[in-house]
């Protein structure tokens, strides 16, 4: 057994026994991997880059070793088809079962219907999670109802907490979520909360053929109207020409009979 395999087994033993999420540095401390002159992750990365540039080899930092061990363990679990994985929850590492086994675990723990959060509690908790730290007055303004009892219930379940006091008259209390909230909902941190655009329903698009048909019919109507107008103008022009021709003929016919008798009379005379 090499050193990497031994570290994997040690990390697995610690995380299997822990009843709460443990940070990577905490795991390294438990396994006695942190020296007296422990450095931060950024310093470790910069040190490794400098050593690589200089052509020298350097050992990995304890946090990097823990991360590599966790990745190797998850890969081994997946290949073996195990029912659990090591996940990042509430800023730490914890062994969790896969979602498809939730029903079996619920029956084992005796989870009952009444232990679930009510709709009012879920709404209140969602507002606190997205708007924290938030005043109770603002919370009740958003919901439109009093939230005292619901808020106390969330605090009893350790899902909500008093996050401080506002710099206002009377110093009212501010409310926020807890680490237990992140654990219950399987979130690594508050940045993992769904964004508003992800929660909006996708609008149903209207069928395009109907729009195209309407447009085409409208175009036909638009084209048809000028055509009719043009024909009307042509017909009116033709009628005007005919009227002028008829008037000219009438003038000629009116003048001709009047002149002919005069010519006849002059001839007879």
C-alpha cells in the first residue's frame, strides 16, 4: 500500500465517522498533516508554480492532498457502484447517499409527514435565504401576513437565526439562515441557491405558421388595394377620354347641320 492509498483510507474513515461536514483543512488537521508553518492554498499554488519554473520538484500541500484523495475516493465509489459519495456541503465535506435511496433512508429514520415544513414556513425561509439579513417587518411586508409563529418555528428547527441588529431606531433584529439550512437543502454555500431566472416558467411561444399566414394575407390585402385603385384611375381616365371624344363629336354634329342649310341657301341663291 502506497502513501496515496493510505491517505485515501484515512480520509474515508474520518468522513464516515463525522456527524457533520468537515472542512478540508480540518480533515488535514485531524490527520496531522498540517505543519507548524502551514500556508494557505494560494501560497501553496504559487510555491508549486515557482518550483516548476525553476525545474525543481515540490511536495503537494495538505489541502491539495485531501482534495486529491476525495476525488480518488469518489471515482472508486462510482466504478464500484456504491450508494454514496463525498460531497461539499455547508463549506465542508460529508458522506451522503445518492438521491435514489432517499425513500429507504426516510423509512429507516422514521420520517413522518408532520415533520415536513409547511407552505408558510417554506415561503418564509425562502425570503430569508434570498434577502438576508432581513428585518421581520420587511419579511411580513413581502408575505403580507404576520410571521412571528412561523419564524419561531424555523428558529426551533435551527434553520433560521438572529444575524444581528439593524442600525435603525430601536435596533430591530435581523434574521438569516444557518449551517443546518445548508445541510438540509444540500448546498455548499448561499451562492448555490437557484437564481430568479431559473425559477421563472418558460413562456410558450405562439405557433409561427399562424403569424406568417396573417402576414401574408395582410400583404395580399395591401397589394390588392393599390391595384384596385390603379384600375379605378385607369377606368376613370378612359371614361374621361370617351366623354371628351363624345363631346367633340357632338359639337361637330351640332355645328354641321346648322352650316349645311346656309350653304344650300347660298347655292340656291
